[in-house]
C-alpha cells in the first residue's frame, strides 16, 4: 500500500512497508520469506494456486519460496524429480513411510540396526497403529528376501551406512529384492550424503536425509528432506499438508547455505575420519573399530564398489576395551576439543554414547542383539586439524583408565 496518508497512525503502523512493489532485480542469495500467506491481484489466480492449476503460494503449510529453493537444491543433489522439506529427519522418515502405504494392515521390513528413533517409530508408534515391522540384518540378502516374501511389505527401509555400527548396505541388491515383492525401497542417506553416492540411481524410491546433520553442517538447524520421483513427491506433499511437519523458512535458508559447502566439508570429514580410524585400530585400549574405509570392515569391498574407492564417510565407531558405563563417562568428561553432543555432521568433532542417547529407546537386550555394547562410542569426525582430534582422543582415553 502506497498512499497511507488518509489512515490513522495505528493503521499506518500495521500496513506501512509490508507490501512493497514487485522487484525488477534478482538477488544473488536466496531471500528468506517468513510470510504465512500470499496475496494475488486477481482472485482467480489465488483459486488457481489452491486448485494446483497455477504455480504460486497461498499458505506456508502448502509451500514457501525459501523452502522451495531448498527442495530444488536437494532434488538436484540426489538426482531426484521432487523433494519435500520437513521439520526434522524423523518427520521425513514418518512421512515417507505414510506416502508409500505404511498404514493399518500393512507391513514394513527394516534394517535391524537402524537409527534408534526410527526403530522406535516402527516398533512402537506404527506398530500400535496396526503396521507390522520385521527387523532383519540387511547384509543377509537371503533373510531380506525371506522377510519380504513372508510379509509382502509396503516398504523396505535401510540406511546407506548404518547408525551406529556403520554397516554398508548393498543398495542395488536390496532395491531388486524390494521391487520383486512390490515394496517401495526407502533409503536414509544421512551418513553417506550425495557426495558419496546417490541411492535413487541405484534403485531407491525415496531418499531421506536428516538435514540437521551434514546438509546443514553447522549444528544450528533442525530439518529433514525426502527426495523421490514426481509421482511419489505428490504423495509426500499430500502427507505434509495433512500432518503439518513443515520446515520453516529460516531453517530452510540455513540448510541451503550449508549445502553450498557440502562437498568441501565432506571431503575433509572423510579424510580425517580415515586417519582417526587408522589410529584407533592401533590403540591398545580399543578392541574394535567400525569404519568402512578399513580393510578390517566386513563390508569394505562393498564400500569400495559403492563409493568408487574414494571416500567412506565421516563417522567412526569403536569399542572401548572392557569398558562399563562409568569408564565411558570418564572418557567423555575428559574430552577437551571433541564435544560430547547428541548429533553428527557438524564441522567440529562430536562424540556420542549410543547406549544412552541415539539408541536409548531400545532395551539392553535389543541393543545387544543389534551389536551395540556398553563400550561402544560413536564419533562424528570434524574438519579440525586431525592431529588435534587424535591428541584429544588420546588424552581422554588415558584419563578414562
């Protein structure tokens, strides 16, 4: 509104400067659009956006320009036709499952050592709503085949690199099994990122990211992404409109900013992680190291094939020899540079104790069946000087004795 002179001061305070004329320039950085609603000169245009016959925005639960820019970037990174952004990675997982038919009477086959919150979503919430889940070792293709043949699932769900044991999944083989039984293949690619591989090109139907992690990359934003075909993207959109798990524009902008340096950061994460894994493997207080880049890793050959022998991720897990909870806590409390924080993918090195954080929702017996022992530590190796990271781990291990 331009001519506000006839209006009272309180009216001018509300409306002044809120509806500037359309610009004749293009900003070099994506703007942040915090508006909940959008206006059109003609009501027919507004009606067309609601009907889906005209592109545009009407209400932020149905779409936002800043969020749409992030979705476009995510689809481009993963080689998908459509992407939807969510308020968290778990919201993206939940929506993807709903979009492919995980409802009462349906079944899901999922990796046994999947992220703890995803395990709880399947084993508790969705099971209580009539969705049956069969957890299998996805490294055992015969077991996956048998589970899919028995349950005829709506979805097969796995992680490219599992959390926290860092098992590598044979995505092409699992895609073939899933599709032969009419199941959608859902892949959480958070640990690998599109810098290591793109699951859609290997047969996945939906690729999921916790954008909180490597995509955002700086520990300052919570978000999730699901990338799929145009047809599945429309189903994801309908779920998002119904459940309202939308990502805000400020958060979308932060993730979009993080994506710009993603390849650079991931390259350094991977370089440092390999050096840390080599060092840990030689340490007398460490009984086992889990890292796909090590020759000792059970799926090292598969990792070389999938990741083309280049990088293997920024995550390293290890078992502290003969450690109980008290010793683990002493190790964490002795860290000075590495941060004992319950996330990953940040520029700084982070340490996490799966038994009391990421996999706390599982019972001790469930964790034991998966292979998560009381001495397991998960590291998200940052981009600091690797000598400083190793030095901090060394002094903390000594202090834990």
